[in-house]
């Protein structure tokens, strides 16, 4: 898949039952996280952290779904460990997909050929796929099986994509919500003045080209 492609629909058995991905997603954004296996230490820390971050994803209209190459019955037992590790009680807030046959992992190219499980089959890498409300594929991050994810970065990128979908800006290196943005280089000075009444500043560079233009984050009062 390439960024901007329509993300493929799929049916899967999960810890909340059989789902059609598009129907489950409805009009929300979605993030699909893949995991090498149940009852593994790094995965347990990640899924536990996701439980804690559910309110942050919900504020952004984002649904979370995980995948691991084990059965639903295994996932359900693993969930007890995940909740215990994080000190949580109550219902588990997002589904985990059963991909014991690795059909979805193969379809979405999520296998890590350097990490082989007990059955002699390759494990899934730590894939992150972000899908927007129009079912467009917006972001892919692939981590090796041995490296846990940075969820702060994933939330940061979602903030950037949702902001730049709405306004004609881009976000600079290490941008955080509310920070200054960059005026798109495709905008003329007149267009930029009309779109950003609060103004923008142009950074002087040796080339003399006026392409680095900074403006306040447009969704901040």
C-alpha cells in the first residue's frame, strides 16, 4: 500500500466477535497495531499503555484495534495479564484480532522474517497503520519485534494529520499540538495573507528564497 490508498477492508474474528473492519470503524479514524505474539513482555507493556491512552484517542475520534498471531481464547487469557500489569479493572476497551493463520499479517505485509516463533513461522513486526475517516491509508510505522512503540509520537502524528487536513499548513520537526506551523509553499503571499489574518513570518536563508514561512497554529485561539 501507498499513503493515500484506500485501506483494504477485511473480516476477522476478534475478542468482541466477528467484525467487518469498515463497519466497525464507522466514521472514525482507526489505528491497527500488530503484535508478534500473546504473553510476550514488550507487547504486554504496549497493550497496557493503550488502555491508559484510550481517552486521548477518543478525543481525536480514533478507534484502536490490535492484532496478534494467536487465537481469541489465548487473547482473552492474555487480557487478564495486560489488565493486571497496568492495574486496570473493568471491560477491556478495544478488540484484539485473531490472526492465528497469519492471513491478515500476510495481506498487510506485517511479517518480520528475522523473528521466528516456536512453530517455526515468522512473527508479525510491530506495525502501526493509521486509517482516516474516509478509509484512506495515512501512516505506516514498522518497528522490529524487539522494540516497543512510542505512543506519544503516534498521537503527535495524528494531531498533525488532522490539523493539516483542515488548514493549509504543515508541521515542522518535533512539532507538538499548539506549536507554530509552516505555511504551505504552494500558497502565494496574497493567498497566505488571506488565509492567515494573524500573519506569518518569513525566515531569511542564504538562498534568498522565501519558502520558510511560519504562522501560529490555526486551531489555537
